[in-house]
């Protein structure tokens, strides 16, 4: 696996992630369990987005300094931006599942913050492993691109057909398995994952929620990581665009949770994006779609879907 990023940029990226997690787990922890409003979620979302764009600017400068080519720097910077946007958009579907899990388990809103914070740590670790393994597989076995491409197309078609259906956790096999393996208390015990009942240590519903959130993220990573590899084969770009999108996931969740019903058509747009990216992977040896075109298509689909969602919502309100 080859990367264009210099070693010092890797170190800078790791430093930014560690500082971000420190702020989340140490500085913001002093706030304690509390409800996160739309204004706070919006402010943090803008901060994470701004940080991602600043890093992309630093990445552009590093590539320009290393290669001496503005054209290469522009291309790699666009690859990062496209990968970031793909991960950010697919995370929307992930967030809707988080919302379903929290609703199903009746998780108090002031406890959801901790669940998502721990989920971010797990997501970064698991996705790093998946990206390194995926990068090695693609470097060793080129034909896997076609497998990933076909998988994304099938996933997109499945997402389209499932978009209008009411989701449910009642028949979730992972939830059934967890309940068989672990005894779970009926009530929450603050933000604790374990409690004691009748002298025995058992899991709280919050621990079940953590397990399902982690499993959900792994499932969605199987879609998003190949989609970004369709844009670039550089593991640094895939990893950094993925992680920066994940860092803003918690703020994005609380923001979208408040307006989820306004973007009811978004899943259809995400399905089309997956089909487009899968098709791009399958055609890579016949015609390589420019990264700028890919970025434009993704932005266009998202914008059109959100606009249609808002417009149809207003029409339903007036009806």
C-alpha cells in the first residue's frame, strides 16, 4: 500500500485525533450528562467541518510541497473531499439507525452523549483495521474491486426498496443473540453499563445499546469504505476522510435527530449514490470517472434529495 502523504502529516493527523478525543472525553466530560440542543449540535458540527477543511488545506500544501505539482495536490485534495462527503452522507443513514436504537431502548437523551462518545472510539479503531486490510486486499487482488462494486450496487438497490418501509428491531438477530448471552436489567442505572441485582452483576440496557451501535457502525463501514476506495487507492486519504467524518458524528446525530422527519427522502438519494459508486468501481478498467465528476454527482444527488424532502414535507403540512 503506497501513500503520497509524508510521515510528518501522518503524525499531525494522529495528533489532531488524540487532541479531539481529549476534548471530547476530558474537557466536555465536565459538563456531565445533559441534553444537547440543536444550537450546540450545530455549533459543534460546524467546528468539525471547519477542522476537516483545514486539514484538507494542510494536506494540499503537503502534497504540493512533496511532489512540486499543483495538479497532483488539487487531485488528492479533491479525493479527500469526495471521500469525506461520501462518508458524511452515508453516516446519515447510520444516524437514523442510531435514532431507532435509542428510541427502541428508550435511552434518555442525556445518556445518549456517552454512548456516542464511546461509539466514536470503537468506530475509529475498527475502521482503521478495516481500511488497512481493505487496502492490502485491493493492492494484492485487483479483481476485488469488482466484488466491492457489485456489493455496493446490490446494497444501493436494497436500500432503495427498504427506504419506504418502517424499520424495526424486534427481529434483529444481533439483539436476540445478546439477550441470550447476557442477563440484562430492566432499568437503567445512570450511565453505568453494569449493575448489581440480587447479588449478581448484570448488564444494563445501556450496554446493549453500545453493542448494537458498534455493530451498526461495522455494518455501515462495509459500505462506506469500499465506496471511498472507489475514489482513491491511497490508504491515507481513505483513513483520514473516514476518521474526520466520524469525529463529527455525535454532533451530527443530535442535529439530524431534531430534523430527521424533514429529510424523509434522503435514503433514496443515498441508495443512488451507492449504485453510482459501485458502477464507478466496476467500470474502473474501462473508463475511470474523474474525481471532480464523482464529487459533483454526490453533491448533486444529496442536494436534490434534500430539496425534494423539504418541498414534499411542506406540501404535506399544507394538505
